[in-house]
C-alpha cells in the first residue's frame, strides 16, 4: 500500500535539492503513484505545507536539535520538517501518529540509525507544549512567523509599507482561492451564464464575483474536483484564471472593434478572457518566445472556440514590421512573481538578487510594444509581483522617455480603489493575488 507521507518526503527532498517548481514536481509524483484520492489530498497538504512553512520549521528544529541542520542528512531534515508540520499545523493528525510515522519513515529510507534522534526531537517538541522562541526584532519575528526571508520582507515594507506587507504575507499562508471565467461567447447578457450553471448542476459550488461579469469563485473545500479534467472544461465552457488576471483584462477593456496585441501571452489565460470580452470578434495577436508555449495558447483557443486569436512565436523585445498597429496592447511581462507566493510557495525563497536584470528586460519589452501602439491607443503594463523596481519604476521610466505617453484612468472596479492610472494590488483590496497594473495612452 502506498504511503502518502513517504511520497511527500520523497517529493520534498527532490524539490529542495533541485529547486524545481512545486506544482510540476507534485503533479508528476502523484500521477505516478497509486495513492487513494484521500491519501493524495493528505500528501498534497503536507507537501505544500512544508514548503510554505520551511523557515518556521527550520527555526523550530534549530532549537530542538543538538546538531546544526546543515550537518544532518537531507532526508532526515525533511522527515523532521514533516513531523513538526503535522504536530503544529495538522489538527486531524494525533501527536503519536505524527511521531511514530516519522520514525518509520527514517527506517523506510534506510536511515535506521537516525530513527532514535527523530523520535527524541519530535517528542521533545511535544513536551515543550509545541512552543518555540521568537526574536524581539520585528523583521526577524515576521520572517519566522510568516516563513518569509527577511530581505523580501524588508523589500515589500520599503516599497509599500508594513500594513501591505503583513497583508501579503498573512495571505500567503492560506489556501489560495480558485476562480474561473465562464465562456460568454454568444450569451444573452440578461441571462448571463445560466446555461453553464444549469449544466454543472450544483450552483452552490460557484460564488459569483460582485466585481466582474462571468467571474466565479470556486467553493471546493475538500478538493474533490480537478477542474481541468472536468467535461465542461474540456467542452470549452470555462477556463481557470485568478481574479487579479481577470481585473488586468478589465483594465485593457478590449471591444470587438479593437486590434489587440498580447506581448507575452502564454499560457493564454488573459488572451482567452480578452477574446471572450470581444465576443469572439476583432483580432488578438498572442505572442510568446517559445513555440511549445504558443501551442498551449492554440490548444486553449481551440477548446474555447475563440476564432479571433492568432498565436505565434515571437520575441517581445524585437520589432516585426508585419504586425499591424494595435488599438489595445497588454504587456504582462516576466517578473519575480512575489505576488503569487500563496500558489507557488517556493518563490518566496528566491533571492531578490536573482531578479536584478528583470527591470531592464521589462522596460525593453514595454518600449518595444510602443512600436505597435496606434495613436490614441492604450497599453496596459502588468506584473504579478510587488516590487516597485519592476512596477512603478518601469512605468515612470517609460513616461520620462516617451512624452507621447500619458497615464489613463483605470476602469471599474479598479478605478474605485486606485486613481492615477496605476494599481499595486494586495489581497485586502479584492481577495486576489498580489498584482500590479498600469494603464498608458498614446496621446
């Protein structure tokens, strides 16, 4: 019988050593396992939970172990992290089960000599009432409490203030909500999405967003549904997309009379939403640097029956004279991704220095996009990060170097919260991922 804890430890050890994306690692691991659906949910919760709380768990283990963590075998460290996580955060797991199963894991992985140490460390934590010391320094305390590197905390605090930083990091520890956008091509506006909801059957599964049309929050508390394997997804009746990304498309505000250019489109979610907003009319040119990712756009557009999407492999930093002038452009540029750490917890551990070159690349893409922007046309610059160097600073540089540009007011619902054409979105604003949106107009 497959063991969800064994699978989680094996995948975690591989993830921590390789630095690979957690969702890709987990999907591959579960696909090749014979775990029951219930065990898969347990494995998933443990896997993501340990990644999410790694700094907290290591802080606790440092206070419990007589040996530095760097001197311990990587498998044993992972087993201990999983044990502490179960004791501290998984209320349905009895303490004895968390300890005993951890000891068994040490033996299963051929680390019998360390099994006694695993038992002693975990039982010591229980005897201490599962309490641990915290630093009096606020940044250090926040680092342990939210499992966020101190340099990232300081960066967000310096850019957007302590209140927004805490909002983002508290939210990063919760389960990320799932949003979908219903394919509205040909829908009667007065009878919005009725056919979709009737076909699904259980209307309580979806909570309609008060902010945007055709946008629904998914109420799947026990994780029973893999939405992208659902028949209605395959039939092209909806696609999965976070609320912030849908707000970004609302900022572009494309109509059936527009020629739209999506500069960095793959895997295509924003392209699809904009194509649907245009009722399948007009034209969207969706570009990405890599041909295999362009294939994702083409597959999604075909599934959703969006005939107004033309996807091609193009370099967003280069100018092509065969592309027509666009009335609307979306530059959703590559970024550090710190706004989506609740979905990709491993991103929090990447050093800010890894992204030093990004602002220059982002600026180059945005400036190149201006070559395609028609007079009076509008361009949205966006990222899923919360760093001014990648957000406001890039936009201000564009404005300084291109006097033909001006900031345009953001449409609703963004306009009700943000003025001046730029929006640094945090979870407390709309319940979405962290995101940045700026709207520019060529005079």
